[in-house]
C-alpha cells in the first residue's frame, strides 16, 4: 500500500496547520496564509526529486492525464496509443479529450510491447502513452526510439510508478510529460491527487492554465483581473493535499527501499519453483517493487494457484483479482468491439499471471507465510 501505511503525526500536524494558519486553496489570500503555499512547495520539491524543470499538482492521476492531453492540444481526429493492460483511467482520459484510443498488446514486462506499438502507428497518431504498470518501468529505450523516428510525443503514465526509475532517470521524466497519482493505494498518497512533470515551458504554461479555468496566473494582477486565452476547467489540488504531499514525498525513498527489500526476500525464496516464471523487469534497481508477479504455464494452473493462495489468506493484487478494471478486453462499456480476442497475447499473459502485493511494513513472519503459501500452491 506504500505511503498510506505510514500516515501519522506528521501528516496530521501538516493538515492542522493548513486549516488553522493557512488557506486550503492553492492561489491567493497571501496575507492570511502568511506566505505558506503548500501545493507550490510540493510541486517544487517533487520537480527537484524527479529532476524535472516543472511540476504541476492536480486533483488526481486521472486529472493529470486529462490536463496533459489538454496541454498537448490533442483532441478530435487524433489517435493516442496506449496499452490494453492499464487502469481504465488512461483510456478514459483519451476519450475525455475527444481523441481515439488505440490499444497495444503488452509483452512479458506486462508493459507496452514495442513491436506492436510500431504496427499501430498511423498518420493520425499524435501521442504514445506507455504505462509503467505495478511499479515496473516500460521498455523506454525502444519506445523513445520509435517515438523519435515517427516524431510522436511520449506521455508516461507513471501513476503506479512514483519514484521508480529507468537506467538512472525517474519514470515520468524520459518522455515529454509524466503523470503521477497520489490516490490512497499509490506509492505515496494525498488521499486523492496527481502531478505532471515536464521540462517544456510552453506545455507547462498551457497545462497550468487549463487546470485552473484558463487563468494566466499573472503575478502582477489580482486573481479576479487575470487574463485568459484557453477554455479550461478545474483540476486544482488544494493546500491540505499539498501539505500531506510534502510529508509523504519525504517518505518516498523509505517506501521504495522497504518494498524492494521485502520483494527481494520473497522472490529469492521462490525462485527455485520450477513451474513459475517471473515477470520480466526492464530495470531491477528502478522497480518500485510494490508487486511481485509471476506467470504459471497456463490459465488453469494459475486458477488453482490463486485458489490455494486465497485459502491460505494470501491476497492478490489486480492479477487476477481486479482484472476487469485493468484489461481492455473487459471494457465493452467503452466499445462494443472490445473483447479479449483483440489482444490475444495480453489476454494469455494476464490469465496466467499472479500478482502478490508487497507492503512497506512486512514482518519476517508475514514474508515467510507468503513464501510457504506460494510453495504449497505451486504443487496443486
Ligand atoms: C491510479 C491510476 C490512474 C489514475 O489515478 P487516480 O489518482 O486514481 O485518478 C491512472 N493510470 C493508472 C495506470 C493508474 O494506476
């Protein structure tokens, strides 16, 4: 569960301070808040942490994707490519901006398959959204090379991979734009919240205006006299969330190191089980490590393993427990054409995968229980 496991006195004090001495709104009221702008502080610190020029805090990870697409000025007539295994929000954001989603297969990384990406590019494609599912970075070298060759923009959906990295660079900073989520189950949390990062000033300004009704944020005039040039909406983060974010960001490296340690302990102890194959990880050191995923030889075996784990009270995460929200093959509410057979490779991989959630706080006894349960399950 990441940062939510660590919510404590620091978060409570930070919230209380905004309510009693500050202002739970991100702009204006300079005197009343005595100069404390917690969202702005969270943005500056987040940008420094990941190594980006700009960060824009927004109300959710979904909002981050929506605001990013508005900032990129894509819409009707444009195609945006992402993957068939993602949280539904990635595709919702594409639909909300009026563009058409084009969905690729995933490979054994359970992230975007570069070979299928190349096949799905048309002259209408504008943006590629690789998603770093369950903490692990996508094949960014290959994806960035394809994007450069076709002159396409890369927006990284890093909502499940806050703090993860790829070959030494934080996920979200390799593409032109990166989106993070701070909902309650993500790596760090502000309850609900999200962040965009970019080095592109023009994009940043447009996204910042869009997320606040088109406000130009001219520091020389009062908010009510501010100019506007685009039609925006309200996707603002408030200062209560910002204050929590500042505290949680300080916890991020601890969250990652604990998860990596706990994941490695389990992975090492089940590596000798013949019938399991681990998910391919592009960068072990950069893995956020909030999930351990392995494949069984087929769907039937995976179902038996899942049953055995459930009987031993070992939960799974997304695979297979919430597949319906993460595989486009299940999304007939989005398109009547969608069915698992459109993405046969993805369908097959997902149906023989088991994902074990990794927590920050895991006692040796918890870890040993999981290891024993997996050994037992593998024999069924
Ligand atoms: C969680 C998530 C989102 C949306 O984030 P929210 O903050 O919950 O709106 C988008 N994409 C992916 C891959 C996610 O996991």
